[in-house]
């Protein structure tokens, strides 16, 4: 028994064991739902420059849920539809500015977090939805929080997977060496591609090298680097945490795992 367990109130220890046992007894679904195809899709013009691809899946009369993809710049895929029970949910996916099927591809003009937040509202109104659940992983969790804090009255619940707040210490861990503690070989390859004199800031260094011949990869890399270089376009490093009181009353599930 560890030190914390040894000092724990016996009654609390029993309550925690009961909680763990009750969670273990729940029959969670461990496989994605079967593949499905959209029942409607289209493009929404959100500015003079950008048009966004969107689609709806599952039950047209079901509870609306919005899936926000990662990246930034990652785009959606057919597998994203399979997170949700298609009999219960009206499943909405869309490709953020410059990503996936949205046009123009890889455009950085008028492409900020707050542009995306406004786009989500335009899509909600376009589809005639009053309230919806918001689901996002990685960068999608960042955008989920930014949107929910801005439009709390239209969100029924939030699911955050692999939460990422785009703080400096998170970017530093990923880009500036923290990752080396877990995957040293992968980090060395990432590091050694950049000349020593440029290794003071890997985000800036890689920003100069985004010229892949793979158009999809280039779009992902350009947009992600654009957002990271500008610190997510948040006014402060802890902006999302500083505004968390706005959404404390909203039912929220966080799924965080270590590989």
C-alpha cells in the first residue's frame, strides 16, 4: 500500500473502491459503430474566401452532436462518424477552414480560432439546430472549449478526448524536447532535421520547411504551424482555463489516456 492509501480515511477508501467497481461493471462499448454514409452534405460559404464542407449522419431526428476534428488542419474522415450511435445521434461533421474538402485548401488567410468559432455558429444556424453536444479531440478539444465558452447557451454537453489547451508549456513539451523523454528516437529524427543554429525554436524552423509535394500533408502542416506559431490566437496563455467558470455547469466528459 502506498503512502497516500495508508493515510486515507477508511470510509473514503471503501467509497472509492465501490465507485471503481461500479464503473468496471458498466458495459461500455469498446468498438466503433458500423460504417455509415451521410444522409445530407454540402458546402457553406462563411466568408468571401472560405467555403466549408459539412455533412450529416445518423438519425435526422436524433440528438445533435458536432464533431470537431484535430490538427489544426487535419480534416474529417469517414471513421469520425463511428464514434456515435447512429440511431440516437444526428451526427454533424465539417472540415475547418483550409482543411479536408473545404476550400481554398491550406489557405491561412482569415484563418484563426475565432474565425472557426464564428463558422460553427453559422453552421448551427444553417442546419436549423438550437442546441447540440460538442465532441472534440486534441486540437478539437481546444476548439470545443473556445466555442462552448463563447456560445454556452447552445451547448448541451461536451466530450473532450486527449485534451489540449494550446499553452506554451504544452507546445514546448511537444516541439522543444519534452517528447524526447518518451520517444527519444523519434525526437532525435525530428531534431536532427533542423540545423543546430535554428534549434532554438522548432516551430519557427519547421515553418520555413513546409513545402511537401503531398498536398494534403502540406495543408495539415501549414495550418497547424500557423496556429501554433500564433499561440492559438488566444489573448493569454491560460485563456481557456481563465474562462472555465463560464461552462462549469455544462455536463462534460474528459477522456485522457497515456499510450
